[in-house]
C-alpha cells in the first residue's frame, strides 16, 4: 500500500509540475500579448480551491493529471477587447507555442544541470590501446593525445566518435597526435567489427518496446510488448545486460528467443543480420575534474539528449516506429512509478518535459495538456 501511494505521489508531482509550467507558459505569453485569460487551472473536475485575480480566476481542481488556460475568444470567436481571436497572427502563434517552448527549455536546462553535476567528459588522451585493433598496429601509445582526424579537431571522445561513425571499409584516415609536445601523423584504415542486428529494442525489464521495420525480429513475428524470458533456452530473469550478451554471443548464428505474450510463452527462432562498425581501438582518459570540464560535458550530453528526441521523431515519421509504440499516459505513469532515487526521477522529469514540448509542436492530432 505504501509503495502504491509513493508511486502515485511521484506521478502526480511529475505530471502536475510539467502541466503547471506548460499552462503557465500559455498564460504568461497571453497576458504579455494583452489577451484576457479567464481561468488558469491545475487539474480537471470538481473545483477544490479558487482565487479571483484582477481578470483571471486561479483554480485547483480535484483530478491533478491535467490543467488548462482558458482565454477569451479561444474556443468561440469573440470581438471583445483582449480576446484571443482579435490578437494578431504572430501573437496567437506565440501563445500557442509558449507551453511547448517552456517544456523544452525546462527539460534541456534540468538535463544540463544534472549532467554537469554528475559527470565529466572523456578527453582526447589515450589511456590504453586495445589488442587486435589498428591503434596498436600503427604504434599509438598511452599518453598520446589525438588532436586531429582528417582535418577535424579532436578534443574529446565525442569528437572522435563523430569522425569514426563516417568510416567505411576502404576509407583512409589521417590521424595527428601530440606525443610529449611533438606532433606525429599516421595514415590508416579503421578496424572493422561485425555486429549482430536483430532489430529489437528492449527496456530495463527486457520488455520489447520497438522493432525495426524489415528487421529479422519483425520478419519472424516478434511483437512490441513481448517480454524476453529466455535466450537459447537460458533464463535471463529480467537481466537486460545478460539478454544483450547472449544475443551478441560470438559463434552463435541462429538465436532462439522465448517470449511471453500475454499468458502465452512463444519460441521464435531468428537469424540476425550483420552490420559493420569501425574502431580505432583506444580507451581515452577522463578529463580533469574541473568546473569548466563539467560544463563542457553537460553541454555535449544535453546536445545529444535533444538530438536523440528529434531522431526518435524522425523514426516515427519514416515508419521505423509506429504511433502505437509511442509511450502514452499509462506508459509514462509506469516509468515514473519505477524510478529509483532522486537523480533518476529528475532525469525522467527532463526527458518527459522535452518529449512533451517537442511533440506539442508537431502537427499530430490530439489535445494539448
């Protein structure tokens, strides 16, 4: 019972706060544009508290999972002074996008603060080289600083990863390194690694959340919301790391998945595709633990965070992810209830806020909060 109450409280706090700042965004911009706001409410249903301002009724209603900002002339055209329908088009547009904009800014700021205070970026200095990869073959050493690849400056692991993602089997890279103040240059191709690809995306409970269109998993009938319980007849007990390890296991071609679908256990045999990735084969050192470096790390991670949301939306519009696979209110509530600790809760707060803001700016049919 206590666990249920705590979960319910977390859901109410998170969704209630995000709705509050969303609707407050609409209200603040509306008032700035001289549009009359008749009522600003947090929650739906029966009224439990109200306070009449100069022109706006501020209220709290019984059901906390919602809210609204009611403007004069918003739903029905009104010719009265200060109505939404009488405002200029730029002002109306500003009011409409204000809520989503607040959610986006809030999500990015919170994520930046979280990352800046809890992590540090990986530098361009080599900590060690990996056996069997090209870094050892060309003579890169511990302490070398990778300063440039194919004319692109390398200041961190993020920069290195961006460059290596462009690699192909025949593409040659010019690598400049700083070794004890002396600049050296190497020309080489990166080491190719074949990775298994099933098209499955699973959450921390081994529940399948997304399946790539045309992937081996889709072709063999795996479905979203199936739960992985065995791989090659070995129990995984909800351990996502074990599941990934078993699927990627070397020397195993065909993978036998046992999934739970409703109350039924189903065996599905699939043969993964393979795709190539290319690596230099180095482990890089963490940057010095300074305030500036934490800010740099926070900025880079926040940029990746925002771009990942946009990438997920691209997958939606290109058909790689279906609308039925988007997380709705029930899915969000389940995720919030499962958060463990303040840091995880704040991370989810930022993620949902940014996702809410971005999706509210898209021309997807539905109601704004």
